[in-house]
């Protein structure tokens, strides 16, 4: 979730309504407090709870047309289709969709601005294009995927076809790719980093923490997000603030 002075949005929802309510309650919130849900792509761990949540709470949902038509999200009372990755606003948040290389119909990641602060969300992509590099320069906070270690992936339990998918240019970022991206876009403005989407089978917290150790000397706050527990609010001074993604 991302909060600004005037708004609260949820990025993706891969949980049931019951689990989403439980997770939000830990932060003193409920789905009725949300101004919108924005969706990155149609894979089940990101979208399967969006339809039920939107129908129960009558909240606006933003996603690309490709994501909507490829998904089984069903009827969404207040659906807003993102056209051509055009920017849009929710309350005082300016939201810039970013096209990324991922094995989905029309996937998007997001850069969200409010009160002169920029938050970049970058998960679920297998490689980094020049366009992605350009969009994420100058962020104050960043949620960045470090999904897998190539050796652990190669020796892990996934079938060969899935290993190729995850490790391919349309799959997920490895630890090394995430580090290379961070080195490319880093500036003194970046004060919050959340390393996210860490695979429980093809990566491990201890390894990721070691590989990102040097960045903990440069960036004020570096967190490693657990898929089960997420993370609590991080404050970017005058907003926006961010918390665990419900996906």
C-alpha cells in the first residue's frame, strides 16, 4: 500500500478478501479506506483478489487493457483501463505506468509521485530496458525485485521449462541484475530501498542481504521484504509512505 496526504492505494492483490482485510487491519486500516487498486499484470499472485475486493468495496481499479482481457478478474464496477501507459492521478498521487519485459499480456510497473517525492515500484521483469532505466532515475524510494540466484535456480526444484522462464529475459530479475540496476539509477536522493519478491525456493535472505550489504552504507534504510509478512510503514518525510504489498 502507498499513502499520501490525501490518498491510499493498493498495488496488486493476490490474496483473498479475508486475508487482505487481515493484513490491512495490522496497519489500522480496512479496504474501505482505499481510493484505488492499481494492477501490474494478470498473474494470479498479483490479481486473483482484485475482482472480489473491488466488487465488495466498489473501489476503482486501474490496469492495462491487455491485463484486463488476459485475466479472469470478472466484473469490476469502476474499471479504468490504462491506455498507452499514460499517466493518471489518484487523489494527490501522480502515477506513471512503465512498460517492462515480463511474460504477461501488457505488464506495467509504476513510478508514483506526491509532494515532490518519487517512489519506484519495480518487480516482475526479466531484464531492464533503456526505457526502464530512464523512468526510475531520481527516485526517493524504491521497491526492487531480487528474485533469484542463478545457481540456486539451476539446482532447485523447478522443472526445466519453469527455470528457463524465471531466468529468461521475460521472467524475473536475479540478485546480480537488481544490483546492476541499482548502481545505474542510484543518486543521493534515494533514501529508502525495499528488496522484494525474493524467491523462497531459488534465493535466500542471507544471500541477498550479503549481496546488498554495501548499499546499506549508502542508503539510509534498506529492508528485505518477506513474502509472508511484508513490511510495515516507511515514511518519506512529507509523504508518500509505503507498506507491504498485498500480493
